[in-house]
């Protein structure tokens, strides 16, 4: 007896690639969302949009790697607040997130690829 997959539901549609303008928009929103909501926009964007186009996949992956790196640095900074140097680290993390996320959003909006500096590559 051979197994055959059941037919897809009647309303099933395969993932459609995005238009380049949509890819730029979503990549920009993922970077800006990182300023306001941390790693959640990048994680949701990566999981939902990674199969929609190479541009949005690269930007969501890059943003997710950056935001995870910043969470790790923030945890280290929070632990080091005991010796007071952590407050400087936490302030620096906030500034770095704002500055580099804006730069990445502008690059994404211009249709250019961007790689955050000093980011650990968790997702390749």
C-alpha cells in the first residue's frame, strides 16, 4: 500500500513572492519596530516573511541577529549594575539600538542591504 498526501484545501494558495516595494516596506518596518519593541518585530518578521523574498529575508535575519545580540548585552549590563558600570552599558545599548536601527531602516527603504556592526550571527 502506498501513501499519498491528501489534496490541499480548496482555499490553499502557495506563498506568493512580494513585490520589491513591499519587501522594502516590510524590511524598513522590522528595523523601526526593533527600536520600539525589541526583538519581537524581527522574530515575527523572520518567521512570517522569510519565504516571501530574498531582500526581506536578509533584512529580517540581520535585524533578528542584532536584536538578540543587544538582548544579551543588556542582560550583561543589568548584571553589572551591581558594580555601577552596567548603567553605562545599558545606556550605550539604548543609543546603539536607536542609531543602528535608523541607519538600517534608511538603507532598507533605499533598497540596499545592510549588516549591523558587532553582531553575533545566530541565524545564517
